[in-house]
C-alpha cells in the first residue's frame, strides 16, 4: 500500500447529537428554574447563575452539589434533589422549544442520526416527540440512565455508536457543553461545538475548543455546511 492510499479519507457516516441546549432550547429554562429554586438560600441571583451556567450539561445532582459546595450552602438531601429535578424538568418540558433552525439543519444532513443525553430516556423521548423532532433520529435515543454512567464519561456516546453498529471514529457529535465535548472526544468521535444557545456563558466557544471540539458554530444554519466540510476531508484510513 502506498502512502497516498494509506491516507485515503474515510467519510463520516453517522451523527450523534446532545439533546438539551442543542436540539431543545431547555438549558436557559433550566438555569432560570434552578436560580429560582436556590434563591431562598442565596439572595444573589447573579452569583447563582454565574455558578450554574458553566455546569449545565452535568447531571442535576452533580450540578447542584457543586454549586452548593462552592457557595457554602447546605448540601441538599436526596428528597430535596428529587423535588428539584421534578421542578426543573417540569419547567423545561412546559416551556422548552426546538433550537431555532435545528429541524431544517438536521434534515439537510444526509447521515444516520442518534441522540445521546445525560437526561433520562423517558424525558428525552417525550421532548423529541412533543417537538416533532423524533423522526430525524433513525439511530435511536441513548441516555445516561441506560448507559450506566453520565457524561463526561464516554459511556453514552460509546453506547450510541455501538447501537448503530458503527465505530465512534465514523461519528460526528454535536455538543454545547464542555462536559459533553469531553465525553465525545473520550469516545473517539469528532465534535462540533454549538455555542449559540441563550444559556451559553461568555467565552464558551473558546472553552469548547479547548475541550476538544474541532469547530464551534453559533447558528444551526451553519451546521450542514460544517458537516459537509468535515466529510470532504474525512478521517485518514488506517494503514
């Protein structure tokens, strides 16, 4: 085999997408709900938001425990966390809408698609159904409660790739959080970072690149061309 042949580009065949903050504009809703819930314990809402925003993408329990520890607030009990989850998810399910342009962008990308989320499977399934996005994802829904370990562990992305019968290296992942980018990179996928959500903190594009995103974009209208560009370059074939 010649050197040229050994580096023949291998196309990407599958796309795996995070849900909250990428498909569904729910992270801003979750941020507001969490600030409202914690405000009786800490009156400085701006300080709460500043500590919650970078943690969006984590499991709710890890997010809340981290914020409480950082601000010196009482550690919530398991029942407290259950109530908080119910409140936050209820607000998200009631108010969240698809990210602007996401339906058109994903429909224009000719790859098999799946969803990989830290949220519970039943919730993701319900959100995609209510917003009409479910038919875009022929590869299924994969979540941390089924994969067994949440992001930043790569388990949910490895499960998605395995479920579609493809190597992670053939997958493009769309993520909006540092936590998610770390998970996808650890799984061996190529990541495009979405930094256009209302919830994105200042400097998010830089943080996503530093976490390993190959490119960062701010509008879903950009996504089909970014995917096409990646697929033109491909990955080097093994050789």
